[in-house]
């Protein structure tokens, strides 16, 4: 018999928010074992083993960390987003931009090769 975890239980177990769990599902990082008729996701414990560190970070960073990694101010990063040279991976319901580390690394390479985010 397998024990199924709700998204809330999974979030508590991983030490992350329920929103992070649901975001991981939406991005394809996590797949529910079952979806109830009411649309509630249920997860198998063995399916999430090894995913803890990946989900805990959400692989997303905020704009201040992204700006620091790019070596620019947060205002410069915001300008780069507005003019389209840097794209956030997600925008929270509150309007906060989130970036992937890989996108920031790519922007750094582009900047080194002739300027994007700076």
C-alpha cells in the first residue's frame, strides 16, 4: 500500500511553500501520482525522494540575487527586463520577478560577448 501526500503535506515535508510545490508541478519538475476528481494533486513519497534540493530552491532566484550575479544594480536589471534583453522565468502574483540561474548565466555570457544586461 502506498501513502499519498497532499500538496500541503509535501510542502511541509520539504520545508517549502505549497505554491512552490504547485509551481514545480506546472513547470514539469514534479508529477503527481494522482489527481482527484476535485483537482487535488496527490504525490507518492518515493516519487519525490531526491527532488528535495531541486524543489527547495525552486531553481528560481529573485531580482536582487540575479542583479548581483550579473554584476549590475537591481534598477539596471529592471531596465533590462523592460527593454526585453533579460526575461524573467516567472512573475509572482505580487509582481516580483524570478529568474533561473541558467538564464542569468546565459545573460552574463551575452554581456561578455557584446553587452546585454549592463
